[in-house]
C-alpha cells in the first residue's frame, strides 16, 4: 500500500465543527483594519511534517465574508496576530 504524502501547509481534510466555538483575534495596537472573526465553522487538517502524525488540526472561521484558517488570516492581515479558539457565549 503506498503512503500518501501532502505538501507542507496543504489542507488534507475538512470536517464540520460542532456549534459552540468562536475565534478571537488579538492584534497589537499598531495593526489596523483587521476584520472581526466569528464562529468556528469547520476544522481542517493541515499537512505539517514537523508535528507528530504529520498533520495539525486548525479551526476554520468566518471573517470578512469568507472562511479562513489561522495561517491564511495571518498571511493576509499580519503575522503578529494572535488567533485563539474560545467557547461561544
């Protein structure tokens, strides 16, 4: 049986998220124009050869009219952002 491999950073799977989670984004004072994040809508497995098992499980959340992973959001709005998952209130 062949071993499946994926390029580092590639999304290998997406599963729907259970309700009750949101993403909070914290930005330094000098960073402006960061859209407000919202509910976690899915979880994505990202190929990462540096982690145990070769994948990371990350939230996909809504902001600025689309779904994002934390890596995509930081690439668009700044690497200094702190993206955290929290229970929805």
